[in-house]
C-alpha cells in the first residue's frame, strides 16, 4: 500500500517505510522529527518544473503530465519503483500545504 502524508504530520507506525519525495528539505522539520527511512530527492520534480508549477492549481493537469514525463525519463525512477514494490507499507512524504496537488499524488498514481 502506497500512502501519502505531509511531513508535518506526526509519524505513525502505520506509515511503514517513510520516504521524503521533495527536492528541498521542508522548513521547520528536524531530521529526528521526520523519522525518515530515506530521502529520495532525485525523483522529485526538477527545479525548473517545481518553480513553474509554484503550487498553482490552474497548472495542475499540465504539471501532472510534465512530471510524469520527467519520471519516465529519470534514470533513478526504476530504482524507486523497485524500492516501493519491496515494501508492504510505504508512505510518501511531502511538504506542500496542498494535499491534493503535489508530486506525491502523482507518484502515488504510478502504484495504483
């Protein structure tokens, strides 16, 4: 099962394997509080795409397409998919305020 969760929410045993999928470390969260198993910043949206999107929901559909294309061309993505498949329970963590329009939602869609 692949879940998503804001990194600012309290860690829970039900989270399973915890993976941060942001390119930048979230403000105000210590490494201890994050309780990460791994930080996979190499699969986060490129800086160019992240800045273009800027959490503008009007750009959401185009962001999904562009980010999905980035993932398909990302040499680290097959490694990430293997990691996800090896876990019974995994939570993709993100820092965005918007829980419906962020890269973790796009990543999760690859595993449904």
